[in-house]
């Protein structure tokens, strides 16, 4: 979808310029500021402190969401987390963070406002105190009781939100955690206010260990650590520092999958020409038909809004009589409504057509002793091919670009020399990580 790629590229460049105005880019691994700001998002930047390298877009994303890339066995300075090893068991003791991420403060503001609102709406005496001359009449009857019941149910939803924020905020601030990996299981123990809650997952069914969005604060995602298995998931740590979260994720991965353990990728950490590398390999990128469904759904919803603009809004707002200013406002509102709805319909239609055209196509990353090729094929016919000198290929990266229903979506980039060649724009995060692991193992 060339148009979609142009839009994304334009937004990335605007974001890069915005970061430049705020002091530059910080390394996603250690936080060191870059000495020079690149002009293109596919430029590879190397950290002068920790030697971590990645595309400008990867660095920019790290500056936005606060994520860091950790290295197993290297805890951040000044952390209070203690890692202990005893036989086949590894245990991480995580003390209370003391940080509620703003939930406690906002929870008290929200709850106090709802309390005052509830008191004002439920007490005639309170109204008389505010307006002494007000006449308050309490009606009796089935309709009045039904309205009162509906109002109580409505207000109770806001009470639930406020009390929920206070509960999770104080728990995040004061709870202690202990993570133990060993004997075929990973166990999370949470202790708060004298109560202990323990949950375990079998290591054999563990699917992913990553940082995921727990909640948003001022429209910014707040990440925590998640260990996800087929039978459930363990989540904690949204109050930890970004460096601590990154280190724990790397440490957990090293303990569960020692053969896949990786940290920030540097030239020194990449073994070149080892016996584990494969001279010839072929790795397929997982396909998905979700784009067709999403495009159709988007187009249908936009079509419904167009129908509302054509047949409902004029009857509701429009009138042959009345002041001219209202007619002008009515025409302007309807025009904006139809314009935006039509634009969304075209986007949905474009996504649907592009996804239908991609059905049956397959993208593969293939390697020989001399070259690395990225080929898009359909029924055995090569539709598109990118060929790179294998000696120039430094790494393959998957970095988060967004979320779909709480699931991280990632892009794939092949780091070739000083450029990052984008292979995929929007992939399921777990599948993207699996491709990275397989290609890295083949590259050696």
C-alpha cells in the first residue's frame, strides 16, 4: 500500500523533527543522547556509550514509549531488585516500587468529585445549604423510583472507576513481588497488606516474555512485564523504571530460553562466521488475512455514517425556516460529516483492495553464502526482490509500532550497513519475534 507507507513515513519524519526540537534522540538501550540527529528514519544510529545500533525509527519509538532494551545478567545501577540462584531455581525479589504512576492522585481527585456529585444529587438538604431560597419537592411514584434507580446505577459506574484506580494505584505502589523460574514452571508471588497471591505457568507452554501496555497516562502508554502462556499470563511491574523492566525481560528470557538469550545487539555481540550459522536458509514471514476483514469492517462503518449524513442528519437538524445562521451551521456540519465519512470509506476500501491483492502472496527471507534476499512471491512467481550483500547484513530487528486490541504489533527491519531496510510494516509482535530469532540463528 504505497499511500499508507507514505503517510506512515511522513508521520515518522514529523515525529523525528519534534524530537529534534526537544533535545534529540536517546539510546533505547541505555538512554545516552545521540550526538547527531539523522534526517531519515532508515538511518542506522550507533550509541557512543553502549554500542547499541538501530534505525532512527527504532530510537524514536524508544523515546516515545519509554521502553528500553535490556541485557541479561546486567541489572541497572541503583536497582533494589535482588536476583538469587539456588540449584536449578532462579528467584527475583522485587521490593515495592513506591511509584503509583499517578493513579493514586488521579484516583483521589476522581473519587472526591464523584462523592461531592453524589451528595449534591441525593440530598435535598445539601441543595438548600447551597441555595437557601430553593424549593425542594420530593416526589413519590414508580417513575420517580425507577429514575432514582437508574441514576444510582449510572453513578455507581463512576464510583467503580475511582475506587478501582485507588486499589490498583496503592497495590502498584506498595506490593512486593517474587518471580521464581525453575522445576518446569515460572511462579509470580504478590504480597500486599499481609495477603499473598501466587500464580504459576508451565515453562513448556510459555509463549512470550515482553513489555506490554498496562494502562495509559496522559495519552502515553505505561508498560509492565508480561509472561504469557497458553494457560494464562503473569503481569506486574508497571511502577518499575524502564531500565528495570528491560533487564527483567532479558533475564527472564535467558532463564527460560537460554539458547535464544539476546541483549542489545552490538557488533561485538554478533558472532560472525560461527559453526551455528547456516550458509543457505529460507524463512517465511507469516501471512494474515486480517487486513481484508478490517478493511471491509472500516468501509461498512463509514458507509453507515455516510447514510446517516444523507438521510438522518438533514431531517434532524435541517429546517426550511429559521435564522440563516442555523442553516449555515447545519450545512457546514453536514458537509464536514460527509467529507470525513467519505474519506474513511475510501481508506477502508483501499485497505480491502490492497489486502485482497496480497492474498496468496508470501514473503521470504532467504540466504546464500553471498547474499540475503527478501522475496515476495505468488504461486511460485517472484513479484518483488531485494538483494543484499550478506557481509553487509548486521542484524534483523522487530520493534513495536502500535497495538491492536492490546496486542503489540511490530515492524521488521533488516540492518544493512548504515541503512535499515523495512521488510514488514505491521506484524503480530510474537510472530515477528519468532522470525527474528530464526533469522538471527541462521545468520550466526
